[in-house]
């Protein structure tokens, strides 16, 4: 039976009980936090030596004790354990929701709920509450009673005034921390370590009292950074997806324009002839596709540019081999191959005047007559640009291979 639990009988008593246990809670927290952090820590949310959660908890415990005076001790322990757990969860929720601060975190403990409560601490609170109600409070109660009513009232009023001021200042500070941490999260990547330290030093006490705030800040910064990175990546990938979609659509159109040429068996023979750094077939495809893209961009006849560009080097011989029937010894490949390409193209495909001009003039200004169409100029410049790039890449590739061969022969000669 709990018939010796003494309930505060008046408002003044309740305030004083609240003050005493808030102070006792502060001492418990200071010892616990200073011990775990290996230095003195002014515990709690307030500047003064009070932890209101203990005060509230104690008043609640005494209230429950008086309600359950007819019950046995086990029922009381379970009841206060449940009520204190609910209170702890509620205060944790309020501080996270309205102050944006996670003042404690039991996430690492087993059987926790949202990190706000956990089984081991709830059991500890229940045992402490039982000790408070049965052993401590009777003595505290008789000490309060011995103060005399006037002095007790004055003490209660003084405490309420002081407590209200502390509560307001600490709440403003905590809200400032919330706002500042939000600013920090938005701008931390552009701030130096010293600037970050200067900002955080204003909230040093709060951070020391609640080391989880550091984790909270750190975690939020990481989450913020990950979120920003995620947004950038999403944006990039959606841009890339759009670009790919456009390219696929463009490729489809391009293929539909040149498909009959690409599948032609005679044109396919261009794959057999080396040109610059690959085959004539590959070179012609590159010239054709780039000319098509540029002409499309310039609002020109991209169809003619694509087809003329593809056929511009339609010669079926190795230009370095003058024993080929088409390239007699007296013929100079640079000057003669456009006419050969045009002849071959006309043999296999239906050509427009523009396409013919593109093929015939693609070596301009080597072949003196200038092109008649803007599309011919596009192809002639694209051909020169890509030929140079292909030559250079082949040149570099051969240089690397030569160097590798030299190194290998040096290695072999040393063995
Ligand atoms: Fe050519
Ligand atoms: Fe070419």
C-alpha cells in the first residue's frame, strides 16, 4: 500500500515541489553528463540550475501516488513507468516539432520508439519515481512545510519569476539556434571552418548540454548535402534523358534519310578500305551525321547534307595504291576522287542537284570550282575538320604504339 505518499496540497506547494525536483534533476543530469563527457556540463535546456522535465515528472508521480494509494507497489511502479514514458515521449516530440531540436536520442538503445523513449530508461525512471515517492518526498514535503506559509509563498513567486524569465530567454536562444542551423544548412558549404565555429560558439552551452545537437547538425548537413547532390544528379539525369530522347528521335530521322545507302551492298564495301583512322565507311558516316546535325541547326536542307555527306568519298580503292584501276598512276587522288565518288553514287542512287554538288565540290578549294550550295560548304568544312581529327588520332595512336614497341625492345635487349 502507498498510503504514505504525500501529495502537494496547494499551488504554492506544487511550485516548490516542482522547483526542488527540477533542481535535483539538474544535479542528476550534471553528474551524468559531466561523467559521460569527461568535463563539467551545465545540463538542461535552461540557463539556470533546473531541468523542468524532472519537476513535471515528480509532480505527476506524486499525483499518481495519491490516486493509487490503495494499490500495491508493483502497480504504482508500472503506472509511473508508463506515465513518465508518455511524458518523455511528448516532451521529445514537442522539442523536435517546435524547436527543431533533438534534445536526447535513444536510437542506439534497444526497444526505443523514434529515439524519444526506450525500455531501459523507462524502467530506470519508474524505479527512481518509486524511490522518490516512497523515500525522498516525505522528507522534502516536511522540509517545505517547515518553511512557513509566507516564506514558502515568497519563494514560490521568486522561483516563478526567475523560471519564466529563464524559460523565455532559453526558448528564444533555442529558436535562434534552429534558425541559425537552417541558415547554416543552406550555406555551410560556402563557409570556412572559422566562420562555422564563430556561429556555433554562440550556442556552445546548448550544444554542450545536448551533444545530440552536434549529431543533429552534422546529420542535417549531410542530409542537406546529399539532398542537394541528389537534386543535381536528378536534374542532370533528367536533362540527359531528354537529350537522349531527342537524339534517339534525331537518329531515327537520320537513319530513315540514309538507310537505302547504308544497306547498299556496294556502299558496304567501303568498310574494306582503310581511311585516316578507320574505314571510308566510318569516315563517311561521321561526315554525313555531323553535316546533317549542323544543317538542321542552320535550317538548311539537312536531307541533302546527310545523303551527299555519306556519298562524298564513295570510291572503292585504297588511295595509296595506284595500281587500282580507278586511280591510274597519273591521277592525283585528292583531285580526282570527288568525280569518282559522284560517278559511283549516280550508278546506285537517285541524286538531287544539291547532293551532286556536295559530292563533287567536297574537296574545294583543292578543286578550284567553289560549291553552289550552302549545304556543300557545310560538308566540305565538316569533312576537313573530321579528316584532320581522324589523322591526328591515328598519328597519336601510332606514336604511342611506336613508344610501346621501343620500350618492349629495350626491355627484351636488357634480358
Ligand atoms: Fe574526300
Ligand atoms: Fe572525306
